[in-house]
């Protein structure tokens, strides 16, 4: 006798095993890490910018699933679109027809970057980057791609080759023969371009690691240099795009920047169905797909599936109808200005930077002797521990989820859902102020936790 599959029943019966199952069958270090820092929560449901646990306590999400949840969780318009596309029972993924939804989503996406002409749909940000790297190399006939120090473009082999952090690359060589240049260094870019073998530069308008913005004028000047040497500009908008920085695309903050290829993903999914997109100029696509024999030369089994396309169309509709970009700009300015006002109050608070709802909070060496000795002790054990000391009480005491912005960095990155408003800004700033007060008191549970982190860091060397 067969039993009908019942997802609700399965979760009710075995949902409590989530951490044990992950430790046994998936990445065993994740539950271990979460338990160590007290992040091993059990979230039962989510909506908008909030989670709720089994006790009914709410948690403010200032992480948005690393930027995937641009509209928050379970937006009703996106949910309805997915229900509708499932109910429509479309003849999806036949591979020998042309369905309407991919063309409609491409049309909508390209309307926000009118200098671009065509789109390839994949399933993730790293796929969007992989596609851009392949297209650039084929269109130019050159092998080498330049990328910036500390860049993050994904973790598959091609995107890993343009990843600016050795911690992600170690042990995975050989990678593609690509070359790092410092973000903002036009002289270094020019030196590499003179060698004549560069296909493209790939760049994040604002780097996710550390929240470092490209210097004013850099993208346009880099574009001019690249085109002078017949190379392409690839802009990675996987995290910064779709309103995150207060513009639809972050590169649009600077006049005259018209990338040859743009990578999009994360928030385009609505948080439901993975989708990535590589946008490009017509001449590039026509070179890659130069004949009927090459029609499948770059393709993806699940690319442009109906659920992903429906989610993307719904997301773009919500962004327009609910003025998501304008809200990200206004709320981001409010959040950033209130945090910047605290830099004079707290000597451990070194800098607040970013645009829109992509904000970095950096901590630095204090002046007072008492705090300086504690800071030095933390730095000697492992850089980045103080930022972790801030993130943990934000979750434990104030039920706010945030992240450290990269390994060995004393930076917290805030990338909340773009739907947050004044209430969420107030809650975060009040909580952050409380944690900073505790840190500057020189004692208490926060520094006790710091001692535990030091022991862990030393033990893991």
C-alpha cells in the first residue's frame, strides 16, 4: 500500500531533527558553528522582514538571505504568481519551443538598462557570472579576465577564478588564468590592458565584502580604458541590483556607465525559485550564437523555467507598484545617517558607509587604554572577533539577525529586505546602541563571550 506524500505531516513529525539531519547528511560544520555562537535558533515561520520562533517571538531580518529576499519573505504578489503558473499547467521546458514568459521577463528587465539588448537566463548569481565570463572571452577572442582585490562573484570554478579572497580559492587550483587589480586603481588596469590579452574587467559597483564602493568616476573611466583596448566591462549586480543601493542598478549611480554585460540574480527570484540573468549587448550574443549549429553552445537545463520567470515578472511588478527603489533610497539614508551620528559617541565605531539599504558598519582600534587592551587581545587571537561579538547579542538579546561582512573583517553588513521602514530602523538603531553601550562599559556578558571566542579562535589555529 502506497502512502500519499504529506509535506505538512513530514515537517510536523521530523522538523525538530533539523540540526541533527544537517550535521549528519550536509555540511557538518554549519550546525557546529551555529551552536558555538548561539545562532542555532528554530524559526517556525516568516513574513516580510520578520521570522517567528516556536514561542511566538519575532526576529528582525537585516540579512535578507544574503540579499535574496529583496521583497521580504512570502510577498503575496509573488506567491500568487507562482500559484497561477502552477495552476496553468504550462508545457514548460520542452526545449523545442519558445514559451512566452522568458521573453516577457527579458523585455521587462532590459527596460531598466536600455543600452542592453538580450538576456540569458540561468539559475543563480554564479551562473550569471559564468555566462558573462564565457561570453566576454568568446566575443573578444581573448583569454584573460581582470577582477578586483577582495571581490566576490561566486564559488563555481569560473567565478572562483575572479574571486579576490584566497580563503575561498585555496585548494581548488588550477583555476582560470585571471588577474586581480586593486579596486579604483586605473593605472593598474591600464598596465594589464596594454598586454593585449584581456577580455574584460568584472567589478561589483559596491563590494559585498566590507561594503567598499568603487571610487567616484572609476567605473566610467575604467569603461573608457577597456573600450580603448577592445575589452569589455562586466558589472556584477547580483547583490547590488534591483534597488538594493537606491538605484535600480548600482552602476546607474554614475553617469555615462553602460556596461557590456550585467549579471543579475538573488532578489529577482522573490525568494522562491532560483533565477540568474546575464544581460548583454546584441553584438556579443550574436557572436556567441553565430549559427544554428551553436544554438545550444551556452544553455541551462532549468534555465528560463516557468516558475522562475513568473517570480521574476512578479518581482518587477511589485518593485514598480510599491516604489521599492525609492523606499530603499529613503530608508537607507535614514538608517545610515542615524548610525553615522553614533561615530562620535563610540570610540570602537570607526566608520559607517554604503548606499541605499547596503550599509557597512566598521569597528576600529579605540583610544582609551582599557578598551585598547581588550581590542588588542581580540585582534591577536583573530581579526573579526569584535564584529562577531556585536552580531551575537544583536540576535540573542534583541532578536535581530545580521552578519559579519567577511572573514577577518571588523565590519557588519546590513542588507535587509527593501520593504523595511522607520519602525525597523528604530528597532535596529536602539538595539545597536544598547550593544555599543555594553561594549564600551568594558565588562559584562559581551566581553565574557569575547573570551570564549578567543579560546575558540586559538583552538582552531
